[in-house]
């Protein structure tokens, strides 16, 4: 008898049951409809999105710490880690400057603020203070000083990624210095903690559709769609420039690594849609770290470049700030000279580095830029209050993709990228397996690994630590895991190796 083909409703139901992308897409559409038809309901469900973001943020600091420490010790070369950090900062500065310049060029060509003829004296400058909470961006010295932890516990409690990175680098360097014979149990314990964190993230990710519904319904219900007509030209320019900038990044990615940005977007479509729905790229950092590792990027490169990019590589925010500065100037009838626009680039290059985690940071950066120029009234920044949230999707998508491209580029630059594996993963030849699911499928008894079996492996010093540190690759564990891994999923061992 011919095999029956499932009906369309059954196929749709199965897709919604198994595909996170389909679930998030449906939640996004439902959120827009609820926010548009019942604005009060949309505003009331905001805690759904906020709660999800809080849960994910709780996992970011321990995850970054574990990945960076394990990456340094398994790489066995602290100098290589330093080179990765330096190359990442160079890439971030070039990309951020390019984003600012592209935004200024587009703002001069299209001139989105022309014809508004706004009287700055009639704008409510106190609304900007309410948005920013009366805060201010840190100076360069304050930013550097705040990156250094004054408490090991405080770095995790405050969820300060830069402070956690500093602690992780110090711990990784200490493990390399002491060697495997003196601290044989530390690295396996950190790797086991990392697996626990990934498992918790897997549980939280199941709530992603609910979070996207709540965040989207609140956005549409609170701000409506009226801003699309009032600021249509500005919104169109920003999104068009973002697309052009992503095309430039795609060319750079292809030239440096030979990889396709479109294939990477398809590979990470669930995470990108979730980031857009929640208006936060932090919600997908843990899953992006998994996908980049399984796509051939070395652990130390992913652990350092991606979290650092959240503070130093805000390409989407740079586009918005440069175009927003010109929009404000044009709206109040001020024509900025070439010298003043160069000042805009220089000021934003500095202020954009301290934006992460600061409430209303975009308005603080714009206010600082207006003050530096001395020709734009500070109150004119209030012009962007009605459109700021609509720009979130552009900023989040460009920031996220820009940081992921930086990981690939720096990994290739440092020789920490397996290009063959990356191409197979992005083309779908090797399926992505979440690490928490991979461990269940493999059935590897990680927690039953005895310290004595690790003591008998490796030699003293960093190299010995590198060889024996990974419990998954130790002789005692690999034999027990090999058969179920191969029989369950032929691609699983490749994904786990990253």
C-alpha cells in the first residue's frame, strides 16, 4: 500500500511542535495583532518578555567564564589568547568606524530631517532625562577602571561581562601556570559546570515564543504604529543603511573566510528572530556561542570575541547614532560642516564603547555629541524619543550579526577556524545539535568520571593540562561514549568536538 501523506493541518502542527523558528514567528505575528487590536492587553503582558530576558541574563556570566577558562587551558597558549583579543579590538574599531561613516554619508545624501523646521525651545528636554534616568556615559578612564573587578562575586552579581572576562583570563592563566598535576580536577569541574549551564539555557529557550509574544505585544500596544508615518523617512534610511552595511560585512566575511553570510543567517534564523522579538541580542548569546563553536570556531576565540563585542562592536547602534545626529541637526535647521561631522565620528567612536548596559545610552551618546559640537540644542535630542524603540530591530540584528562575523574573521585570522567544518555546518551537511541534547543522546556518564583516571593522563605543565583537561576526549570516557554516539547520530561527535 502507498504510504499516506500527512494532511496540511498535521504538517503545520508538527512544524509548530518541533521548530523553534516557527513558534517564534507565530508568536511575533500574534503579538503584533494583540498589541494593535487590544493595546491595554499588549502593555499588560510586558513581564513575559522581561522575565525571559532576566532568566537568560542570569546564565550569561557563568557561561562566559566557563567557556573562556576552558578555551584558554585547552588551547595551551596564553599568547595566542592575547593575540585574539588584540585582533578582535582592531576588527571592532574598523567595523564601528565604517558603520559611522556609512551612516553619515547616507544622512547627507537623503537628509531625513529636512523640512521639519522644529523649534527646539518647544521640545521637552526633561523627557530625555526621564528616559536616561539622569545617568551619564562613563569617561574613558572610568570605563577602563570599571572593566576591572573589585569583587569576584560582584562581577557575577552585577552581570558585568568585561569584569567576568578579566576574571576568566586570570583563572585560565593560573591553570596554565600550575599545570595538570597540581590542579587535576579544576578544568573537568569547569567543563561540567558549563554543561549544566547549557542545559539550563535549553530549558529557558523553550519559553522563547511566550517571551516574543509579550515583548512584541507591549511594543505595538505602547507605541503604536503612528511613528511609522511621522518618522517614515528616518526609519527607511536607517534600515536601508543597515542592509547596505550587512552586505559590506557579507563581502568581508566571504573575502576573509570564504563563508556565506546568507547561509549563516539561515543557520541561526531561530536566534535572530528571537533577538528581534525580544529586542535584545543578549537573549541569544548562549545559543550563539554553541552554534559558533559547532561551526568550527575554536572555544577561546568564541569565548573572548563574542562577549567583548557586546561592549566594543555596536555596529547597529553606530549607524543609528550617526544618522540620528544628522537628523536632529537638519530638523532644527543646522548644517554641519565637514569638520563638525568628523568630530561626530570621533566623539561617537568613544561614546559608543561605554553604551552597553547603560539605560537610555543612545540618548546619552547623542547628548554628548550635541554638547561636543556646540551648535545643536541639547533638547533637540527629544525628537528621537518617539522612534527609538522602532530602531531596536535594526540595532539588534546588525549588532548581533556584526559580532558573529567578527568571531569568524578573527578566528580565521588567528588560525582558529576549521573552514571545512564551517562550510559543512552552514550548508546543512552537519546538523546543529544543542549541547544539552547532545549529551543526552550520547549518554556519556560525565559526572561519574573519577579523578584518579584523570591523574594518570597527561604530563606536568600546560601541555599536559591541554591533553587531559577535556573529559570527553579522555581515553576512559571516549570508549564508553563511542558506540552510542555513532549509533544515535553520526554527526554528533563532530558537533561535540567543537
